[in-house]
C-alpha cells in the first residue's frame, strides 16, 4: 500500500463541511501524488446516469449512462474495473486521446451506488496491485467519511 498517499487522503477527509470539498481535495491529491496520470475525477450517481463531479485534468464527458464505457461497466458490476489498454476495450469512452489505461472504483454505501472514482493514464498497464489496493482503501474510507455530511450546503 502507498502509505503516504493513504495517510494524506485520510487527513484530507477530516473536518470538511461538504462532500463536494472532500471529493475535490481527493481528486487533486491523487492527480498530484501519483505519477503518470492525465485525469482523476468522480462521477456521481443520478438515477440511471453518472454525472461529472470534481476532477483534475482535461474537460470530460459530463454524463455517462450505466450501459456505456468503463465507468458503466464498474456500475453494473459494483466492483473495481481495471483496463490496462483502453484501446482493446470495446466500449471505452475516449475523452482524452492520450489515455491508454483506466481504473474505475465504485463508491458504494450500504449497497447503494454513490458514484465512481475514475482515473486515466497515458501509460498502458499503469496501475499495479499496490496502487489499486491503496485507491480502493481510500474509496472505502471516503464512503464511510461522507455518510453524515451533505453534498453541498
């Protein structure tokens, strides 16, 4: 586990007035602390659609139906989806042509999908087991942290 990233993420999750501020700081932290990334962000559940939330990187798709893309696959499976080479994924949604690998982790609270953490890299095979495990643990802690605070005041 990337202990420094994990510990810093947990510090950033403390004492926030809104979920929006937590999501924003975590997207920034991951983007700045993990090398070789070109996009990090959250898509949030709105019925049968994921809606763009806080992110770092180039402008992105604002709505993703549950039946489309790597994010949609993550939603349908309710589990982490890692695509080492997005060009081999039949339904990859390309927002940035520089992206070559993608990792999507679901945010699930009490069986309810809140959204996903979506991370893209220009490097094929970018995400190793240690990185995936660290990010999954951060998302688990995030879901537990935001349960009792509003999205926006």
